[in-house]
C-alpha cells in the first residue's frame, strides 16, 4: 500500500520526489556526520588522557580551542624531546678520563681470614674427649649433638684464651703476603677476632 501511494505521488508531481530524495539524502548525510561526531566525542570524554578528556567536555569554542592548543603543544614538546633523545643516543657520546698517579703511601687494606671450621682437630680433640668422659655423651650416642653441646659450653664459658688456643693461628693460614711490592707478612699486625655466632 505504501508503494502504490508513492507511485501515485510520483506520477502526480515528479519535482517533489526529487526534493524529497534530496532532503532524505541530506538527512542521511547529516545523521552520519552527527553520528561520527558523537562517536569521537564519546571517545574523548571516556579516555583517560587528560587533554583529550577536557577537549571532549569543552562547553564552548574558546574552551575547545584552548584545550586543543594545549594538547597540541604538549604532544609537540613530547615529540621534540623524544627525537632529541634518539639523536643523542645515535651520536654515541663517550667520556673517558684516564689519569695515572703513582702513590707510594697507600693504606694497607683490611684482610680477613675465615675458615669454615674455626677449630683445629689436633688441638680440640683432647678437650672434646675429656668432655665426653665428663658428660653423658659418647661416640655411640648422637655425635653431632655432643659436639654442638661442647661448642656451646665452650662459648658460654667466655674463656677467650681457651677459644683462641683451639683456633688456627696466623702462621697456619698465611703463607706469603705482598701488597704493592711491599712485604705485608708481619704477622704481629694481625688481630684474632672471634665473632658472636
């Protein structure tokens, strides 16, 4: 029924149909244009980029122009600095300063000798055997537990000289020492140190 009335209308006034088609075509183009602007505006409002968000929510032309120029300036500065960094990188700048100084008076560095086993077996064995005789421990029992108890008792007694006597001396550890062509084998300068644990 709609087609018949359209045909009858077309036959009666052909010029009117052309105007209606033009208006419909203009309305369609206007709708597409408004839809595109709406999509862009919706993106601008929902984006997390600060300048674009303000651009999308601009309430007049001056406000829009301000945020557009601000965003354009910020992007231009960012691009400028990125290009400058890339140019600087590809110049491969290096700065090497070599200075040879001959100094005869240099403080001797601190040297630490650490042995994973702080006690010499030949020195501690006799005391350990005496400890086993005086306590309930024996070689048959848990030997690791007995040794641990012996070491704990030794440290709890706070007898530093006894601990040092069981320890390695510098002559056992230091064979030879030269630093900056100087002899550093003076073993009297080495100080024994017993850590807390």
